[in-house]
C-alpha cells in the first residue's frame, strides 16, 4: 500500500459559510488507478484520511443575528459618460449597524482596468470587514471588497445607462454576519 501526504501550512477555516475544503486534483487519475503505484489495492479498494488540527488558543465564531431592515441601497450617478474624477463615493448607508459606502471608479481602479468599471463596498470610519465569498477582490490599501473589473465600459453603456446617461447602482444585503473571537 502506498501513502501520499499533503500538508497545508496556511490552514483553512471551517465555519457555517465554508463547511467544506478540498483539492480539485491531488494526483492524476491514471496514476491513482495504476496498481503498480499502490493507491488501489485488492482490485478496487482505496483508503482516504484527513487530520484536522483545531487550535486551542483562538477561534472565530460567525453568527447571523439579523436580516438588515433596509436591505437595499440605491445610488444614481448622472451624466455618467462625462464623469471626470477617478473615484466617486456614495452617500453613507447602514449595513448591519455599521456605516458603509460604495466607491465607484468609472474608468477603472488602475490603468490595468481602464476599460472596465471598478466598484467596491467599504465600511466607513476606518473599520474593516471580512468576506466569506472569494468571488470578490479585497483591496488592502482601502480595506474594501468588490471588483476591479465589474463590467466593460462599452457593455455598460449599451445595457445600463438610461436615456439621460445616468447609471443606477443598487445593492441588496441578504444577511449580515458578525464574527467574534474566542478568548
């Protein structure tokens, strides 16, 4: 019997949002199925195992105590095609008892994204937030979550600008979570 060992020194955090972690491929299927390699035994048997280490010092507890009363926030940018500033900041809105804002970059966050609209959600007052979904980018400099490439500008003009050249941005919060650490 052959053993394969893989160690993830970074570690992964299991919680209510991310209860499963794994690898898309550990080794090629033909290598696994070849009896000479020892992963398959007695014709079609194999064995898998995992060791989960739980730190005894601190851990995080994620809870979802409330559905936000004002789940939706709307922001309209008029004369979008004529916007000159690099960044525009929305009015403040309440998100889970904290103040948030949207920062919109009409010609991209950087020159790399100059053909795209970039958009991020931030907590106001220099607070930070954690996201549990890797579909969003985190900006270390500004502590916000969002997209460097939200939509190509030519597609935005075709589909989302109204007759007055206005862009309406709507965000909706399905649930707000809180994270606390153990002592």
